[in-house]
């Protein structure tokens, strides 16, 4: 477990993440530039609309649980059991923002029970040692939001040509919808109705 790195998160932004390093390696293997755009920003410089949209879409009980949302785990297990024999079952997950951050910073996207167990253990420690708002701040500045685009500041500028602090509610909803699959879902600029 990356205990020293978890403690450092209280005060220092990570220079990179496991997901960024994996993406850069893939780009180099393909003979492409490995330059990515990531601009960590304090939570105070993120639009409240974006914070609310991300919390609503990714982890509505973020401030109520301790790294793992056991109620969401139970709901996902029940849903998955009910739909296990569907022709093309769409599995539901229950990862919290804290678990997603643990995975992004230190683990891989590989799906396995071992990785999931490590993710859960790191999330519990992360939640115990790092304030909730700081976890959210690092998450918003670390996750992928499109090809070579990491963090809400880089994403807001690339998608809407505004800083993260000026993301509108409509733009925030579009950005939040991208999180589960940032390379397939696109947040097209919103045209003004005026």
C-alpha cells in the first residue's frame, strides 16, 4: 500500500498517476507524442456546478461514507444478480470517488478481484488519512476527460475554452457524463440560445 504517498496527498498534488503513465506508454508504443495536458487546481477554483454534477453522477453519498459505499455495493450486487442471465447484461458498479482516485493514482484499469481488493484497502486508508474535500480536489485534477486531457481545468479549457471556475451548469453536466468513458463520450460545446 502506498502509505507515504497517501499521507503526502494531504499537502501535495501528485506529479502524475498510474493511468497517465499507462496512457503515455501506450502513446510511445504507437510512435506518438506522450505529452498530456493536466493542470491541477484547488477545489476553490472549480465551478460549484461541476463539483455538484460530479458528486451527483459518480458518488452521491461521498460525504457520508468512509471510502466505500456499502449501500451502493449491496444495490449493485442485487442488480447484477437480477440481470445476470440477460442476453447482454450491463453490470452495475459501486466504486466511490475515493476508490476511483485510488485506482487512478496507484493501480491499473485491469479488471480483477485482486485489483478491486487493493483499491478498497487503499480507499479505506485514503479516507481515514486525507480530508474529504482534498480527496475530491485531487480526483477532479487527476481523472481523464478526453484524449491526453486530465483534470477539470485542462478539460474545461479544451472543451469549452473557459477555466474550471467558469464552467456553467450545462457544461458541468456534460463533463460529468464523460467520466465513465472519457474517450468515447464527448462533451460538445453548447451553443448559446441567444
